[in-house]
């Protein structure tokens, strides 16, 4: 639960920077995979 806030804020930041859904989704998937490992 402790990583949810930084990840969501990162997601918002990247979403605003790129404004590209596919890039944002890919980035989130990579982040989730990295957190799990």
C-alpha cells in the first residue's frame, strides 16, 4: 500500500507529460512488474 501513492503520482506526472495513453499504460505495467520482483 505504501507504493501506491508514489506510483499514482508518477502515473499522473507521466500522463500529463506525454498525453499518450499507450505510453502511460506501458510505463505503469513496467513499474508494477518492477515492484513485484
